[in-house]
C-alpha cells in the first residue's frame, strides 16, 4: 500500500487553508480577521505552515496581510465579479478554443457527466448543485487548454466566481446556462475551435450583460 502524505506537508496545509478561506468568503458581508492560531487549532497543525499559507494567499490577492495585524479577508463585491467577468471573456474563449483541439472523447464524456443530473425542466430547482457543476465545468475547460499560465491565473482569481450561485439564482439564468454549456461541449466534441471560442465568449458576455442589468438571453446557443 502506498503511504499517504503527512497532513503536516506544507502543500496539503496550504490547500486546507485556501479551502477554509474560500468557504469563509462566501458567507461574509464585512471584512473579518483570519486568525492564524485559531486556524492552526482547527486544522490540528502548527502555526508556522498556516502562517506561510496565509502569506501565500496574500501574494495571490485572495486576502490582505497587514503588518502586525495579520490576515484580513474582505467580502467579494459585485464590482469584483464584474471585473473578473470582463477578463473571463478572453480567458474562456482561449481556453475553449484550445480545449477543442486537446480534448479526448473521454474528456468530453466527463464534461457531459457534470450536467447529467440536470435538464431544462429541473435545473432551476437545483441551483446550488448546478452552480457547483458549473464551477467544475469551467475549471475543467481551463485544464483541457493545457496552458500552465492560464491555470495559474484561474487559480489565483477564480475564487471571484464564489458569487456565481447567487448570481445564477438572482438572474434566473440556470436554464440558459445549461443550454449554453451543452452547446459548448458539442463544439469541443466536434473539435471546432472557432465555434467553441465564439460560444464561450458569448456565454460569459451574456452573463456580464445580465449582471449589469441588461436583458436576458433569448438565444439558446450563447
């Protein structure tokens, strides 16, 4: 049997701290302190690797490290989300185009499996579950692009999508989103990079337009 990595491994602790912080940011409405000693106790690890993890998250822009005051986590604002969507238009168009060139049939099947529990009749009743599948889908497209720099950017800023489930629900967008995702998967399966680029671009642009108060989609392919 292969030995598992010790929970004291600094990369494991970093991932645990990151997961804790990203879960916390979904539920706060005002800045909060992320206390090193409390987090170390919760994770049952020493304070030093927790401190290192918080410093790393500070460098990634997920929280702010203040001298002699520690880590400050601020809630994500609508402005943060809009800023991220504008960048995502270009990033996801590129990712989808590259994914269409790289994806195997197994990869395509895995993308479809993410949305297998949903259809146009039930998706609006399962917004939270759909939002998770949505996040996993976009992360998978980024991975299929096979571009390490893109993956780093996504990991550093993709947490801004924590507003996603609330946005999907507020805009009553789940049904449109599902149809758009399935169309994008079809384009990737056909290895049509140009179509995948266009559909991904229109998908995020549509979300941005609605977020800013524009009309909902009337097209099913964007």
